């Protein structure tokens, strides 16, 4: 496929129009990323873009390519830890790329649609299957990228195909495949930007039942609003639960930092006011070291953006 689909040639890509708009695309310099991550920590992105269309996403990628900037893609920021030193290069959030269509059993969504909205629309069209992962916050592309999973169901169980752009602006289609061992493992390479997701869902008549099931899963995921709470920190090792390992290693509760593993859901971190990304990272690394002493290898699931050095 042609580099940048030949549409980027209509503007001068040698200029980075920070703070200005080029038919819908705004590039912001020095974006405060703590506002965009669920941990509410971290420094600034050198450049930040939030395209609303595939066209604008291609233009953002082309600017980065011409300026030799690294590209970091995010969705709603519910599963990222941003370095306190910030993120060099261009951060592109696809959270504002919205839209959905449904034909037969096939639901096709733009990357910024929330998982919640996708599940609701599916049920409205007599399509079910996604209820078990209801309550996971964030966008459909974020969910697909990390292969979000809950209650023995992962989003890739329903993936028919996903279209994505490379950092060179080439468009590709990745067909879906079912592989339960890929739960919480990305199907995409860093920098690849998902632009469209097609899910093949199960037709069902009992949609009222499906909606009730969905709301039950949302309730189970409920987090009291007073707590700043992360999602899954480590991937489950094959056949094991990371939460169980964290408990077994005695990691939950006060850590001496402004972050601690939750007593309530051990594979999550609760933070307190004034917490930094460095403290969260120190806790994550401490957890990995402690688990190793007990003979377990824990892989970090949350995406680390920017540079992190120095374990505790
Ligand atoms: C309270 C809470 C509970 C959670 N519970 C669960 C749970 O039960 N199960 C679970 O699996 N997760 C859980 N999570 C984690 C998180 O919500 C999911 O992983 C979510 O799907 C991430 O979506 P996002 O849009 O926020 O992605 P982000 O956090 O913005 O990004 C996550 C990853 O996706 C990539 N990404 C995002 N958009 C794109 C795109 N368009 N193209 C390419 N890559 C992209 C990013 O590069 C990054 O690596 C929880 C999080 C919180 C805060």
C-alpha cells in the first residue's frame, strides 16, 4: 500500500503546526499526560494529537515520519503508566475516532468507541457475547490492543479482523484468530495504530437477559469513586492467577509508598494523593522481585510509556 496513502501530500509536513488546526487535526506541544491517564501521574508528551478521522490519523503519522519523531498510540489511558519525565515524540490518542455499523452478526467499530457503548449497541441489535467483559473501562481499540479479558472471555474471542496503520502510514488488515493463551497479550506491535475493528458476535433473542447479565458484570467491576484504582498490573502466568501470587507473596496493603497493591483486588494498585509514576513503577518492580523470590515470573501488563529506570 502507498506510503501515507498519498493523502498527506496536500499540506506542508515539514511544519508542525502546534496549537493550530489543520481541518480538524490539532497538534499540542507539551501535553500534560497526567490528565489523560487513569493513574493521574506522569509528565508531558513532546507532541500530542487526537485525530477524529482516519484521514487525520494518517496526517499525524506523516508529520511524525517526516520529523523523525517516535510515535506512541493510546486510547482512553486506562492501562498506561506515563514516565514522570514525559514521552518523547508524538503521542496519538484514538479516543475521539468514533463510529459504528452493524450488519448481520458483524459489528464494525472505530477505535475510540468505548467498550461499554459497543456492548450496548450489540445487545440493541440482538448480538451477544461481550457481556462477560462489561465494566472494563476504556476504548475498543485499547481493549483489542491488550486483548482485554475478564471472566474467562477475551475480546479476541470475537475478533473477525482489525485494520491498522503502520508508522509509515501503510494500511493493513489483521484477521482474528482464537487463542486463549493470548489473554492480556497484544496482537499488535508498538506504534501500529488500530483504525477499525470488526467483531463477529452471537445472534440471540434473549437480549433482556443479556442486558441484565452485562449490568451484573459492570456492578462486579464497580470501584468506589473515592479510590484511585488501576486495572490489571501483571499478566496471569499460564494456568495461574497473578492476583493469587501477589497475595501469597504478602504484597497487598501499605508499602511505605503512596501506592499499594489493593487488598480488594490484589492485581491492582491503589494510589494516594501526591503519588508519582516513579513510585508506582518502583512498586511494580518490587512486586516482580518478590514474586521471583517465590519462584514466579510476573510480566507487566500495564503499558509503560516513556523511560523508566531504577527499581527500588
Ligand atoms: C478500574 C480498572 C479496571 C480494569 N479492569 C480490567 C479487566 O478486568 N480486564 C482487562 O483486561 N483490563 C482491565 N483494565 C485495563 C484497561 O481498562 C483495559 O486494558 C482497556 O481495554 C484499555 O483501553 P484504553 O482505551 O484505556 O487503552 P489505553 O490504556 O489508552 O492503552 C492501552 C494499550 O492499548 C494500546 N492502544 C490503545 N489504542 C490503540 C490504537 N488505536 N491502536 C493501537 N494500540 C492502541 C496502547 O498503545 C496501550 O499499549 C482495567 C482498568 C481500570 C482502570
